[in-house]
DNA sequence: GAAAACGTGAGAATCTTTCGCATTGTTTTG
DNA sequence: CAAAACAATGCGAAAGATTCTCACGTTTTC
């Protein structure tokens, strides 16, 4: 269960942390900004400050529990780290996120980095588009 | 010459605009943040406000002259739009940028978007790593 | 169960980016 | 080429996102 993940990260199990992790788990389809998480906490009548949300998210990130993404638009969004590296398809209208993994692309990336002499550390691939649901609303 | 590009964008040819475009042209190897551009202007004893730098960069972006990228880290960086869509290899140590185009990856992306029913609009692929020069400094 | 260490909320502070507005510069027109 | 017409600039203020500070509350340790 969630508490174990928090403990394993070397963090104490506190109400804000458990709540935030729970919110992230319930929102795998739509990655959340710190503000989004904060609003959900408020709507659940939780007394959590925005600063704490940022703190906890940053701690979770360091612990490898969540990933921070810098999509377009001012704020970062966070998603639960499912372990496997994956890329994103983001709907520019509704914000819906679809994750995918493509071995072929991963291989080409390693190849390209090697060609240029780079020692690869990480990568980020985001495809922006309009999802099926939003297309029908045009 | 540069002034033509500015005019074609429907903008008046002013000192700040010409200078900023010139700075971007000289820095194709390392994409610049608005702050970076501003500092270079100052070091050239140009009287340009930071607000103008942002304004001009945004205008250039709308005009398709430059592209704004949201790499990791708080600020956006800008690069001259060379017309062709390309992706990036960024050195996490020195900030050096290498651009590349890979048809195979582009094709896979279209394929993936199609599979998921998305109407693709844009995409962003960034590989983070350590460049050859920085590797030898370890 | 007291001390030490950690976690929290609230607001201040910081950083990046944008805005408002009086002033200045560029282009157009005659 | 001067004046009108309007766009562009610089400055400081403002906004939005994120982090920091600090006094207070909770957990852990022994």
C-alpha cells in the first residue's frame, strides 16, 4: 500500500503525504499541477498549504515516486512514476494524457546520442495533438 | 538580410529587434533564455529593457521567426526557427545543444498518434545527456 | 516522556514573465 | 522632409509559479 512507498522513500507517513499520493493515483489520466493537487485537497476539506504540496511533490520526485514534466504552459505537472520510462501524447484542448512506450524510438534515441558522442541521461518526448473526444466537439 | 525578416513579420525595424535577432543568429549552438539575451545586450551597451526582450521574443515566436522551448529548469529558451522541424540533444552540464532530425522517429510518432486517434499538432523530443567535451572534464 | 529531529501552515520572498503607460521612434503621407 | 499616425520602448508595477523562513506541532529515539 501507499504508506510503504512513502516509508521506503525515507519520509515519515503524514496525512498530507498520504493524501497527495492518493490524489495522484486517482488521476493517472490527467497529470496534475501542484495547484490542481492543492485544489483537490481543499475540496476534500484537508488543511494543507500550497507550500506543503510543492514540498511533498518535490520530495516525491527526489525519491523517484513521481516525475515532474515541463509541458507547455507555465506550470509543471506531476505524475506517478510507474517505473517504466514512457512518453506522452497530450491533448492541447482538454489536457488528457496518454502514455506510450515505443522501443523503436528508444533505440533510435540511444543511437543518435551515441552518434553525437553524448552519454545519455534522460529524455522527454511529448506529442501535442487533439484527442478523439475533443475532435468530435469541433 | 535580417531586416527583411522583421518586415515580413509585419514588425517595424527597430534597434532592439535587429540586435536580438543578431544575437540569436550568433548563438545557434546554445539556445538562449530571455535573460541571456538581455545580458548580451547589456554587455554590448545597448539600452534595452528586459520587458522588451520578452516582448520581442514573443513577437518573433508568433511570427514564426523563433521557437520557444520548455526544457528543464524554470525558464524558456529560444532558438531561431530554421524552418525544418528538428529535435534536441541538450548537454546537462554546459547547456550545449545539438539538433537532429530522424525520419524514422517522426514516422513512428505519426503512427502512434494515429493509433491513439489523436490529430497531431506538434511534438517535442529532448534527449538530455553529457556532451563529449564535458565528459572529458570528469 | 523529554529531547532531538522532522513536518507543517502561513506568509514573505524570489524568479520568470507580462502589463500599463508616458515617452520616443518609425513609417507614411502629402 | 515635416507632420501625422501609430507602433515600439523603458520603466516600474503586477502577476503567476515556486521556494524559503520561521514559529509551532508531531514523531521518533532512548
